C-alpha cells in the first residue's frame, strides 16, 4: 500500500513526519510527498511580505529561480528519507493575488488566517488536482492544520472533499509551539497508526530538515538548535503517529 503525504509547502510533511516516513520506507512501504503549493509565482512584482521573505531566505532574485531552489531542497530532503517527491503548481499564498490584483497576504503573519473568500474556488481546484492524480489504492495523509496557515487549511479542505478515509499529521513546529491548539485540533481524533522512530530515524529526520537551507531561519538560528528541538519533539513521542477521526 502506497502512502501519500500532502504537504502544503516545500517542507511541511518532512518537518512534521520525517522520522516516521524514513521508518516506513525502511520497512518496505512506498512513500510519496505531494507538495501542493510548489508552483511558480505569477509574472508580477513581489508583495512587500514576499520580498521580505525572499531576503530572509536568501534565495535567487529571480522568482522562478527562487522556487526552483526550494524545489531542489525538497527533492534532496525526500531523497534523504527515501521518499518520492511530487510538486504541484499552486503558488504559495505569499505569491498569489486576488481577482482585483491585491496580494492575498498583505501583512506580516497574514498567512495565518482562514481561507480568503476571494480564494474559495482554490479548494475545488486543489481537490481536482489531488483526485486526478490519486492512485486507486493509497493511504492519504493530510495536515491537521495546527497553526492555522491558510495553505494548510486549503489542502485539508480539499483532501476532505474526496470523501475518503484520511490520516492526519500534526503540523510541526506549530504543534510544538502551540500544544493547547494541538490538543483542541486532535480532540475528535484518535491515534490510529504509528511506528517507533529509532535513533537512526531521528538522524534521518534531522538531516532531511537540514536540506531546507533557505527555510531553517524561519524557525531556528542554526542547525544545532534545530537538531536539539527536533530531538526534544521526538523524545516526547511526537511525529511518530498519525490520527484518524473517531468512528
């Protein structure tokens, strides 16, 4: 049975489930990571928010090259886990614009918000893309949407439109930063699948997260701090299981 992890961005599934994915692959299970918001930006100037992010990420000035850099990071991370990467063509919310031309995200932290009414059709579009590519038999894993990022909400809403049984993962590092929010989000779910993550699995998880060099500064000052925090999350037993809704 193939496992397919839906990753809103070029890092989410690996950040959240890298150790579990590595253990699945080592046990002989085929795993794919589908990044939905991996599309190239439209040919228009960057918003102030997107410009600030590019400067922090230190990605190439060219918009296409910037996304290509992030895609290459994701491919490396997936190789380190033994998973297959697949990139879809929806741009990240920081690149998208509403029908009137204004940016979807116009202020810092503005991406942590409900789905914008002007993007209501995007859920249907993502649903169609997932449905048209989904194998007849697969275990599909969606983000739980801890943290409330609008792209995570879009991916979960689209996956739930399939009407299939879904597994859910806790969005790391938001799950560690907001444990009360995680508890509330998981209240109607139960832990239905898991594998112990070995020390080798932890190392693979840390190495795969480190592949996202442009993104490390989003959450950590350096590799050593990232390693320590991922290890702490692992020691708490997190990242080793998936949820399903209670019957």
